[in-house]
């Protein structure tokens, strides 16, 4: 028994294409007819007939389809830019401004409206036209198909739009500084419901709110909402405080500056005086040195004098003693 | 065979409807419109597989019968899907001459012969529209797939290949040849679609053998013809190593005559038996209640309603093989769960109405919006579920009415006991003479089953008694003649052993439980089916497992891929098969199918496909038997 080991990823073409066989049979029949001598009809009528029936219903339906395809391609082309979040890091080339996004939304909506009107028009024409029932049914079904196609493309568009609206609403929620309040809850409840019809309306409402905002602390791309009066007052107070702080700081700085300048002047004077004192101190130093020497000499002289004095004193003392002894001797002698 | 036959056929049809190019997955592609034209055969093939909505999605704006009056619709391509018969070809030529459409894509359900192709060619030449005939294809789709694993050969003209046609006494050889050819043609298309060459086994000595021989020959020829073989190597079945070839078991109806007459107890089989069920479509009279209209009043005009039981219907897929009481309970459960979901959606609506009053609503907001989104998106699902529940409620109620009026549960129980040869608690005569137990047909069926399964024929006196009783009940006795003939013919020394089955009626407890449900099944016993194997299932089991059994040992063995056809009946392959296709020549029914499905479930990893040449209900089979018996 032969086993076939096969591995294929696709379903096979089970039917057999015998178009070539058919064409071969056409040739056979042609040659047979020629041999027998049967003539052919001219081929001209066929071409005329076909060109006549080309225009009309199906042509217009095909036009609508090409338009819808153009819209779809347009949406898909800009889809990436449309959806991308406006991050600061991304380059300016790929980022879309909101204005551009709104433009795309508007254009797409106008386009879709025109297409659906064209379809309606075709449908009413089909109704009016007196054609056999099958053709009417066929055309009705064709228009149904076109409408389904349009609806598919509209879905693409509304998905994009929904993502954008959701992102805006999230941003709004995040950029709020105060905690949420019940009064805000109503507004958000109106904005949030996701039923398709109200989504369209509410998204338009929120976009108009957005455009009417006043305060913008950040760069121009971001949107701010209106602030309540209390918040304004609070901001003003804070402003005042900050201003006073700043100005006091400035004053202090100036004062310090002045003081530093004085100090530097005084410093100069001191330096001058000190320099003067230097020369005098030198004199004094000289004098003191002289005096020291004089005193030294004087000390020497005094020492010598003392010596002399001492020596003198010793001689005197000796003399006196001698005198006394002599006196005593004399006194004894005389006696 | 990773994909089921049904999927393969659907894929083939879709490709054909897409001008024979594989359809793109791109959902938002430009619509291209076309017109579909089929004959009755094509209609039968397409209708179980593709709904009208799916056809519309594929761009088919109109679908018309070939032989109806059709108006010219210029500049629209037309796809034809029909059998290459003489009349169809004539009609195509007429269309070509009248230039009804812009371009023609001709798809023939089975292969068209060269001469007929030339007829079309000459008509096209004469009308000068040869360029408009864009493509001609042989689709090889000449069979109808009803379920993932069930197919029948044809629904139109099934009298030509019915049991009656094959087994009638005045059958000519030429007629037989013609019947065999058509059966083999369809089976060949089936294997082409499947993409596998099977190993064929069949019993000896009956119609099944003839079919097997012819099929083997046809497959062999096709494989030898390397140029246009339909089983060429690089385009075989999708995405898997096909080491194993499927086993194709041919069985003949004569092997088991009791099963078609059997009363059934599973949902799908009951619908087929009791209601008008064809090609997965049930046609019922609306508002048919079992209450008689008040005397004198004109009965209400009952409109016919038809329901499609499709693959998308999850409830149907789950419960089509379950015993009927289970089905009743499940419908009740589904209804309850649907009501719960409906209440939840309503509750959400009231929550959303409280906006602005609830401080904590903001934190619940995102929760609620998510719930609301899911509720809105699940609404279509809920509606669809409701529709299905209604459908099944109606169908099940109708079936229940029939059961109650005809006491089908009694019959079922009794027949099960007959088939399993367990002791009978009631005598057959009692049931037959019981006036309000079922229609005469039911009684006849019961008696035939008794006759078929009896070990030895009942004595003459007994038979006379039964005959009288049956005639009193108003039955037609001609089927009995035929069955007698058949029994003698087949010389069933061992009548088909229907295996052990036990039927336990569940007692009072379950009856008490059931009174709470919407379907008040009073008096209808809640019967539990125990697993038992019908003859066909047992034969399949033996052959697949390569078990040795006296019944199947002398089955013939054919392998179209072998170089030399051998007459031996020794199988060369010793491994058990994983995939099998069972085909019953002469007709089959849902009971056999259900039995095979149950068998498959008990043996994981096996895939079994059931096919028959025609699908008949017991009533239709009885008619054929009576026709046969009258000759």
C-alpha cells in the first residue's frame, strides 16, 4: 500500500476548471460548422447592445461604491495620525492638531451624507421605473449591498471618533485640580453614556465646551476648562503672596549689596592707615633698636660704675679700716 | 480530515460563489453583485449549508430556479449551479440565445460529458456570446451534507435510488446499472471533496458489493490518470499529515430492517419521525393544538410555518441527540436563563435613570457604562436566543402532542425490549388491540419489528391471530408479505443481535419533578436510554478495530491505490482505523446516525461520518415496503 506524505497549508481546489475544454469544444464546433457551411451572425450588434446597457443604474451604483472606497482609503490613511496621542516627545510631523482632526471629521460626515443621499435617490428611481419584478428586486438588493458597505465604512469612522472623544474626556478628568463635585457629576454623566446616538451629540457638546475654555496654564495645545469664582480668588491670593515674597527677597538682596560696598570702602581706608603705620612703626623700631643699644651700653657703664664703685668702696673700706687701725695704733702707742 | 465534510463543501460553495477565486477575509471589501441560478439539485445542496442572509452577504442579489421565467438583467454576472442533464443544458442554451446576463459562470454539480459541452458551445457560437461564457467548472459536489458528519445522496428524485427501486422484483439489469452509476457518481464526488482515497470494505452478495466494485474501479481509473487526477499529491487535505486513510464501510439496508421501523426517543429522530422534516427544515402548522375546535365552529385557518434547524443553533447542536424529556427540561432552563438576562438588562435601564441623584454614581459610572455597553451589544444575541427558544418550544410542543396522542413512549419501550430480547411484560396482542395506542401504522411497525426480531417465525395460528387483530386496527398487511420474503431470503440464522439495552422507566420521583416544568409530561414515562449498538454500529466497530467476528470476516477488501486489484479479502493494514465513513445503500435514518454519534463519543479520537442513499422516515419506508409487498 502506498502512503502519501503530504503537508499543505491551503484548502485544495476541488473543482475542475474545464474552461479550456469548453474553448476547445467551441473551436471544434466552429470547424465543424465551417465544414458543414453554416454562416454566423455579424458581431456588430453585440457590441452595440453592450455599450447601450452599460450606462444607467449599475454605472451609478458603481460610482457610489468607488466614492465610498475613496472615503475608506482616506480614513485609513490618516487613521494613525488621528488616533495617536499628542505626546510632547513625538515629532511635529506626525502629530495632528485638533483643528485638523475636526476638519477630517466634518469632511467625512459630509461625504457620508452625500453617499447615503445618492443611495436613497437611486432607490426612489428604481421604485419609479417600470421594470420587471426581478430587475427591481435585483436593484434593490444591489442598493442594500452598497448601503451595508457604507455602514461598514461609517463604523470605521465612528470608532476613530469614539477613541478621540474618550481620550479628550479622560484628559479633562485628569487635568482637573480640585476633587470632583456633585455639580460636575451631572455634566460628566451626560457626557459619558455610550449609546451610539447620544455619543455623537455629546461629543459635539463636549468639543464646544472645550473650545470655550479660558485659562491655559500649559502650552497652547492643551485645553483648560472654566474656573469657578472661588478658584479665581484663590489664585489671586496666591499670586499676591508670591509677589510679596519675591519683592522682599529683592529688597534684602539690595541691602546686602550696599553693605558689601561699604565694607569694601572701609577696607580700603584700613589698608591705607595700616600702610601709614608701617612707616612709623619702622621708625619706632629703629629708635627702639637704638634705645636698646643705649640701654645696653648704659648697663655696661653701670656695671662698670658699680664695679668701680665696688672697687672704690672696697678701697675706701680698706682705708677706713686702716685708718681706724692706725688710730687704734696710735692710740695705743700713745698710751 | 481536520475540517468536516460540511465545512469543505461550504468552502467549495463559497469559492464557487466568489467566481471560483478564494474569498478574501477582508470584511470591508467592495461589494460585487451577482445572480445565482440553480436547479432543484443545486438548491438542495446549497440550502442546508448557506442561508439566504449568507448568500446576500456574498453579493448574491437574486437566486432563481433554472426552469422559472427569468427576466433579462443586463450587466450582471450570473453563476449557474446545476446538474448536467439534457433539460438543464437546453435551458442554458436558451438563456445564452436570449442573452439574459452579462457573463456566465457555469458550474456543474458532477462532471459534464464532452458532447453536452459541445452543445453549449454551439449555442454560444450561434448567439455569438462565446466571450460571455467566462468560466466552466466541474464542482464535484453531488451530495447533500446535512450535518458535520452526515450526508445523503439526493433529495430530489430519490425514488430512483430508493430501497424500493433497488429491491423490487421486476428490476432490470440496465435499471440496476443506472442506479449504481448514480450512486457511485455521488460517492466519487464525496471522496473528491473529502480529498482522501479510502479503503473500501463491503459485505458479499448484495447491492453494497456492486457499489463497492464500481467505486473501486472509478477511483482506480482516476488515480491512474496522472494528468487529471483529482487526488494529486500537492493539493491534498488541509494542514496535516495524512498517514491514515479513512475506512469506507458499505452496508446494505437488508442487513437491518428493524431500525428504520423503530420508534425513536431522541429529539432529532423524533422530529424526523413525527413532523415534516427535510434538509434541516421543519414545516409545521402554526397554532396546531390538540384541543378539538368547539362543535360547529369553523376550525381556525392554520398557517404553515417552517423553521430551520441549523448548525448555528447551539441548543439544537447540543440536544439533537438527547432523549426527549431531557430536551424538555433544557428548553425550560434556557427560558429561565433568558428571562434572568432580560431582567438584568431592564435593571440597568432603571439604574441609568437615577443619574444626578446618586452621589456615588460617579464611581459606579464606568462600571455602569461598561455594563450598558455589554447589554446593548448583547441585545441582538438575546433576541436571537429568544427566537430559538420559541422555535424549540413550538417544535417540542408539537412533538409532545404527537407522543401523547399516539402513546409513542409505550411503543418505544416495547420495541426496545423486543430488540434486546428481554422479557416482555405486555403481550403484543394487547398493544395491537388497544384502540387508542397509536395509529395503525405504529401498530404495523411494532408487529414488523416483532416479526423481524423473533428467533423463529411465530406459528401459523399466532400469525392468524395477529393478522386479524391488525386488520381490525385498520393496518395494511402488504409490508408483512415482503418481510416474510425478505426473512426467507436472507436466511438469518442469527438474526441481527441488537445488543443489550435496558429501558428503565424512571419512577414517580422524576414525574413529580417534571410536573413543575412547562411541559406537563403526565403519563409520558421518562425513559432512560441505555447505550446499545445497532447492527451497523457493531459492524463498524469490528472493522475499525480489526476485530475478528463471523459477521465481518468475509467482507471484501478494496484498496484503489494498490497497483493490482486483488480479490482477496485479507486486509493488508493491521492497524485500527481512526476515521471511517459508513454508507448504507438503500436508505438510512436518524436513529442509526444517532447511534453512530454515541459510539463515536465513547471512543475518543475517532471520526465517523454517516451517509445513506436516501433518508426516509418510518412512514415512507412502510410505504415502500407495502409497494414491494403488493407485487
